[in-house]
């Protein structure tokens, strides 16, 4: 850390506006595979799975992979990292968590306060028609793997996972809520980046004076942490509660 642990704890304690950016690394301790660290689960490069082109070419394969992941998320429990962030969101009403995880249900089940969790890439539990001309949306909460099915509205196109794939637009409502939060603060106190090297909205927060901390970053991603005031090594399911609970004590 470029600054001490004690200063980090004090900064969290004194902060009121905190942006939390979360990636897949936080859910791996709950047993969910990531694209980078668990390629054997996916069996092929991410570009051959997480795209509309991949779904159009191999709908059964893509659907089955996301269904398997959805069932894993259904059966998983929020880990101590999820729970610590939920405690932070309740203790700090000015906290906003932007999750890039499509298993955002784990964070929701951890107990985040209303409106403090925004799912930037959609959810495994959402489904929609694969046709851009059909507006059907729904939820898939089955406790068993569901097979590929036709859209009940247009009946001409398959249903697909309601997640954001490569080259697709982010959900406008979520983007609007995040941007409204950023605009509502003249100053932002902190940015916490957890389990990802992708930092949407972090630079906007830094421009408003925020201090930045990185958790659970992979070895080859350390060069991304150049703007960080703190880098916390180790499993986020242990480091997050260790630091957050001390700050909230």
C-alpha cells in the first residue's frame, strides 16, 4: 500500500459518498467460475460465448452454459465479501455499488439497501427474446436447468439470457441511475474496486476527488492500479470484511 492500513481504515470511516465497482472475482469464493480463472467451465474463449453472434450460431451451447451458471448461482450463498459490502451500504447511505457481475442476485441476497445496487451487465435470472423486434422480458427462477425455448410472445425466436454481451448497449435505466448518483455529488470520497481490472465510472469519481483502493486483483492486472492509493492483496471474501468491519466499528 502506498499509504498505511490505518489511513485506509480512517478514510472509509470518514467517507460518506463511496462508489464500489465489483467484478467476478468477488463471487469466485462462492463457487462461481470466472471467464479468466476457470476456462475449463466455459470450454471456449469468451468471444465465442458472450455475443449475439455466438448465440445465433450455437444457441443450445450458449444457453446451456448460462443455465448451468444460473443454477450454480441459485445454489450458492453470498460469501463474507458480499455480506461486508451490504453492511457498508447500510452504514453509508451515500454508497453506490456498480456490479459487473451477472450473478447480482448474490449481492442482493446479501442484503444491500434499496437502490444501492446497480447491475451494469444484467442478470442470469433475466430472460428476453433474442429478436430486437420483440420486447418480451421475463424472469427465470427455476431451480432446475431449463431447456432452450421459443419466445412466448413472438413465437419465432428463441429466448436468451438477459445479460449484456459484447457490442451490446448497457441497460439505459441502470446507466441513468449511476450517472444521476455521480452528478448528485460535488465531491466523492472513495472508490473501491473489487475483483476486476475494469473500472467503469471510477475516473469520474477520481475527478471529484475520490481516493481509490483495489481488492482481489490478479497478478497480471497490477499495472492497472496506477491510480490506486491502496492495493489489498488476498481473497476479497476475507480482506473485505476484515477492513470494512474495522472501519465501521
